C-alpha cells in the first residue's frame, strides 16, 4: 500500500495566503513546492533529511 498525504500547506501558513510552502509525504519521499506555482519546480527529501531540515529550521 502506498502512503500519499497529498499536498498540504505548512501549519505555519495563513489559511488565505497563497505565499506558502506545500508538503507531500509519499512512501520514502517528502516533496516540497511553492503554493503559487504548483506545476513548477519541486524539491524532494528523504524522511531523514526532512527531519534534519526541520530540526535546524526550528533552532533559527
């Protein structure tokens, strides 16, 4: 069974804002995209790299 959360906005984003980061968890990949450009470039992380990024971002 494939896990796919679909794209969702960051919990830190305003509900009515389109200037957000969207995240999607699919199996062993975490995708990140700009909510203003949903068909544009995306960045993918491993779950471990994503946790490391979040940990670092929370410190700053």
